[in-house]
C-alpha cells in the first residue's frame, strides 16, 4: 500500500497542476479558485482530464475561455448560451466556420493541418443545446479547438490557441534518470502491453525534462516507440501562449494621426472575401477600396491566404489575418505596417 501511495505521489505530487485538477473534480473550492486564477494556462490541462467528469470540466473551461477572450466581449456569453438545433452529418472541417456563422456568430478559421486532425469531417450530434456545447462537440470530434479573439470565434489547433500549461522551470535529468529513461524508451516496443503502458506512465512522470530525449526518438523505425514518444511529448511539452491576442497596434501608445487611423480601423466595418490572395494583394485591396495606407515588409512571404469576413471591423480583420500567419501589424507615421 505504501509503495502504491509513493508511486501515485511521484506521478501526481500534491502541488502539481494535475493534483489541483483532481481536487477540483472532487469538489475542492480552493482548487477551483487556483485554476480560475491560472486562466488560459489551465484550459488544455483541464481538457486532458475531461474524461473524468466531462460536464464539470467543460463548464469550467467555458468560463475560462470567456475570461480569456481578447478583447473582452460582454455580450458574447449571452449569444453562446442561446440554444440551437442545427443538423448535419459528414460535414467537412472547412465548413465549421460557415456553420458557426449560420448560428449567428462571426467566425474565423486559423490554418488547419489536416494531418493532425482526429477526423476531417464532423456530425452535428447535439440539438437544442447552447451554442458553446455544439462548438465543444465539433472540436472534440475533429481535434480542433475554439477561442474568442478579435470579436470572432476562432477555430484552430489547440496549440495555436492556448498554452499547453503554466510556465515551469525545467530541471535537467540526472545521469541516472537519463539512463533510466533510455531503458524505458526501449520498453515502449515490448511485446507486453502492460510493460509498454508502465514505461509510458513512468516516462510521463519524469515531466518536461524528458522531452528532449523523447524527441530524439521520434524518427525511430520502431513504430510503437515513435508513436508513444510523440504522444508523451505532446502531453509534456510546454508551449508558450497562443498565437492570438493583443496585436502590435493594441500595445502601442498612439497619438495624433496614428491614433486617428487606429480609431478608424476600429470603427470601420468591411465585408471581404479573399481567395488565395497574398498579404500584399490584401493590402492593395484595402488601399484601393478603402483608402487605408498599408505597407507590407519585404521579408513577408507571398503566401496565398483564403479568408472571409462579413461586416467585421478592419482592426479585427487585420489582427486575425496577420496573427494566423505568425505576423503582426502596427501603426507608424500615419501608415499601417505588417511584418514580424
């Protein structure tokens, strides 16, 4: 019994995030408050524990998403709580934003890596429930995620929207731990599933410090080793904050003509459809049609972009397009600048 308790503590020490999530699922109000304080950093760790109590986890994750919305969008909570009865089966992932728009919400699709999806189609399984539960169900089927950024429901891969967990200080493994980890990696290909599972759990318990060693095994010819290492790395790797949030223009302290241009971007709405257009072509459109002075840095690649917006603020359009491309935009000397 003592050995089992010690093993449990090694895998889930009392001060760990997993321990706080376990306590929350048991009704611990203090643990819940700690998770709320973590905000967006708690979203993905909570989702990994969803199977233990889906209803309770989903409700808290939804609360955290509302709190993490940028900018804050007070009326969205009421809109997401509206009940809907959409129907459909075998819908392609590409149609998810259109479905969201049909449900009355502005939507934007981040770049999708179809090789990373659980499924390339989804069924609308829930009817007569809140819109946010329908969004959750679509994402659960496909492996995607959703968040609220720049007055849109943004649909994309989880690691593009949310950090994998709170920042942690990674302590290097000791020589003994490295030797142990290497042996465990070889056990991932053992004939016994019990041995493979035990090795996976022990490697997980070593924490983020073991990620580098596991990454060196991702190209192993043994499929079981490569696959299990990839799964553990995905669960342990600590990714930074998501790609969406404050734009460079949001962080600037603007005045004069620059402030006037910023106010214009926030007040002016546009309906646009760009089909495989580069950022330079998009900039030319806004310059020609709307008189917006936009410069695109020479280092920005001519990568085709396909996006659609209906009556959206131009500030939001620029923020979503640039952030989805790993870029940003600022305002200087009366002009909009798109770049890194």
